[in-house]
C-alpha cells in the first residue's frame, strides 16, 4: 500500500512539475513573441520606402470611411501576421486617401495614377465626390489617370469616370442600375408570435418603426425616400456623365432602351459599354499590362510596370504651426459612455472637445459628422461640450459626411456654420421609442408572470404588459424630447419653432434640400470647412490637429480574427455579420435584458 501511495504521490509531483514547465514555457514563448512583434512594428513604421518613378497604384480594398476602426498600416501588418486574406471588410480613411492623391500630384516620382478598383466594396457618395475632386486635381496637373477593372460596380465606376482612359476586361461589364432602398416589414410575424409592440414616436416621417407597425411602406415614407434616392441618383449621373462627356440620358437610358441595345450586342455587356462610350478600350490583363508598361516603364525585378501601391506610398509630414485647428470626428452611431468599435461614445467625444477647448494652441474646431444618430443622452453630452467650446470663443464649423441625421444633426446645432455635401443625408429631426413585451407569447405556451410591486412604474418587465402609467410617461418623455430637439434647431438656425416643425417630423433631406430649408449654410466638402473655420478664426497659417485615439494590438488581433471568420463563411452569412457589425449600437442596448429602455432607441437610425 505504501509503495502504491508513493507511486501516486510521485506521479502527481512529476505531473505538477511538468505543468509548471509547460506554463513557464508558454509564458516565455508568448513574451518572446511580444518582443518580436514590437520589433517588427518598430521597423514596419520606421521603414520609409522611396517611391519608384512610375504610377501610383490606387488598389483600394474594402470600404472607405471617415475614420477606420483600425489604422491601415496596423491592419495590413495584422493580416500578414494572422494569415487572413479577406479584404472585404477593410476600412480605408477617406482623408488619408485624398492627402495621398494630392501629395502624389506634386511628386515628380509619380508620373500617373492607375485605378485598380476590383476590390473596392463601396463608399458613401460624398466620400466618392471628395476623392473624385482630388483625382480631378491630379488629372488637371497634366498627369494621366488610367482605370483598369474586370468589371465596375457603381461606386467603382464613379471613381473610374475621372480617368483619362478606362479599360474593361472582355467578359466584364459596367453595372449601372440605379439606387434603391428596401426594408423588411414584419408586423404579421409579430402578430403570429403574439408579441406586443409599443411604439412611441413624434414625426410623421420617422419611419424606422414602420417595420413593426406595417407590412409595407407608408405613403409618407415612400414619398420621402423617393425624393432623396432620386436626388442621389441624379447627382451620380450628372457627375459621371460630365466626366465621360455624355448626357445623363446617354449614360443611363431607360431600361427598355438598354435591353434593346444589349440585344443588338447579343448580350455582350463589354461591347455594350464600349459602344456606348462607358469605357475606352476592351483589353485583357496582359494587353493592359503591355500598354501601362509603355507609359510607366518596366520593372525587371517585379516583372510588372513601375508602380507603388497607395498602401506603400509614404505621406510627408506637414510643418507644424503655432496655431492649430482641431478636427474631431463623430463617426458611426452615437452611444452612451466610452467608444465601441465603429461607434462614437458620448463621453469619449466630449472629452476630445473639452481637450480642444482647454488647449491654447487650438484656435478653432471642425466637427466632422458622419452619423445616423443614436442615443439622445449621448448626443446631448456632446452638444453641451460644444456649447462650452463656443463660449470659449473658439469657432466651430460642422462638416457633414455621408450622413448627419437625427442625433448627428443634434450635435451639429451649436456650430457657427454647417457645410454639407449635396448628397449628404441629414435632418431626420424626430424621436421614437420601441418596447416589445412578450406576455401573450409566453401565455400561448403556458408560461405566466405574476408578483407584487409598490408602484405600477416598478412593475415593468418584458414578460408582462406595460402598465398604462408607464406608457403615459414614455409618451410624455418622447414628446418632450422632440420639443427639445426642434427648439434647439430653431434657436441654432434662427427660425421659429413652427418653421422648424415643417421641415422636421423625422424627414430625411439631402444636403441640397437641407440648404434650401435652412438646415445647413453651404454646400461643399471638407476643404470648404477648413477654409471657413480658418476665416472665422482669422488664421492665415495653421496646422490641422486630428483627434483620434491610436489603435492598439488588441484591436488589430480581434479585427483580424473577425475578418478571418467571415472569410470562411458563405457570402450570405458573411453579409449578415457585416450588417450586425454596422449596427452594433442596437446590440449594445440589449446587454441588460431587464432594461426595457434597451428597446427604446431614441434619435435612432435613418430608415
């Protein structure tokens, strides 16, 4: 027996030593890996590759946003480290792209641009317009632009239209089909599931709640949506047609005319594009390579024409000036508290604004807004800090991106001046709340809820019907919120409440319509905002100080794991995950299942 116990004791002792050895080995290995990563990052960021004399290859991958969640350089490095090959969800900074294009314009080593847009997933129209402006400046400097592609989506073709010459693959196409907006309606589903939906809203056109109230689009929502969708499409056609020296009707004839013309080409989409002057030449990849090598020369080492990728092209640091203009980005849904990936936290944004207010070097602020809205309380936290900024006599100009709606407009109200793109979607001045309860669903399967409470307001749960007192309180809260909203707008825009109510009611406007109705001061882009705020601050020389939190290794790794997982999924499931990624503020509201306000999305997304 003693020998057996000695054997058992020795076995566990050796096992424990082995576990300790494995633990220490893994920890040391991880520590060495961290050191290796740090050294790699250091040399990655210290490496300043000199551009060759040739083309700037604009080989954009993923989508274009105002503020990427992860820095582009860190994303590229992280993808190489973790082995992910998917670029579908990569985010590219709009302002870095424009800065790079403008630097390349005056760089003698860059003799032209090649737009390789096959992997560009998309961007909002104001972003495309801003990049198009930089491409026009480059082309007007006398340097050529070539666009190459197997096929062109509408976003890709918008940028390609700025090229001197557009190449298309023999089996390719230019996919011009127009814009549309669609929403799933599920009132019948909620009825079948016996879910009780309680809607609190102010605003005839605040259509985000309609899917729970109807099985189709209301006439008011259809009229409002038709207006801005048609306006965006006309803006698209006008720009692209002018770039191709065509009329909008030539660029995009009616559907019957397109079908008839395509029948004469025997369904050859590439030949249709060529004959209708959408592209300049049909050419295979080897043929395109040969022509580009004649223009830019041949690199024997890489066996390709001379070029440097836009991701490898090093931007030059601008000389620092004593006077600074802060650029603060309200990018994504506005949520309470600190930031979450892809969103802007009310407290985080307010802290940046406060820092700009207290910094004596900062003489003015540009608030870049690209947000569908979000939390009313978080929006007010940001707005209050902006009011303090104005009281500190620091001019504030708002530059609106693709969207500055609902809460995005709320935070814009303290500005001295608001500049929007003609294609910006703004307004949506309205408030709603939604609370779903499941007492009938549970009752149908034999589950019942009962108990005692000291007050009807305490007896609130998703498993029980809403007390009438609570519903009445919610209704008053929503109405008060709307009244506060239009009073803020009326005061800021120097209008009466009645005048603001006419353009509010949750209605979405394009930038052009918003200017006509007094919601914005000028149509323009980010450059116009810089010019205006410098004028208000009486600055002739200044430096733009971009307020952005530096990305960390954790964000890179998590982002790459997420991307890798989506790369392994079939496209439909990947698309579903992407949609969830773009609406994380909704999921954040559901963290506490006991909080009925979790389903009350005040100042929420434009629909």
